[in-house]
C-alpha cells in the first residue's frame, strides 16, 4: 500500500520537475563516466610503465642466457 502511495505521489509531480531530475541524473552519469575514464587512463599509464620495465628485464635475461650458452661451448 505504501509503495502504491509513493508511486502515485511520484506520478503526480509536475513533468518539469521530472525532466529536471532526468537531466541531473544524466549529468551525474556522464560525470561519473568521465571520472572512470580518467582513472582508467591513469591505471593504463602505470601498467604501460610496468610492461616497459618487464620488456627490458626480458631483454637483459635473454642476453645473459645467450652469453651463458656460448660460454658452455668453450
């Protein structure tokens, strides 16, 4: 019964108020998405740094491994 009364009250509100609320909700949603994109970009930049470091470590390990294999033949 209480839900029905709340629904009736919401439906009886002026359309202008509902439209205003809709624009506010859309604005909040867009703002939240922009914040999410900004955070995701910052995360991706940090991950790129880790990938770059990892690539360099692999190059060094590969070079050391190659040198060790050559030394085994002599």
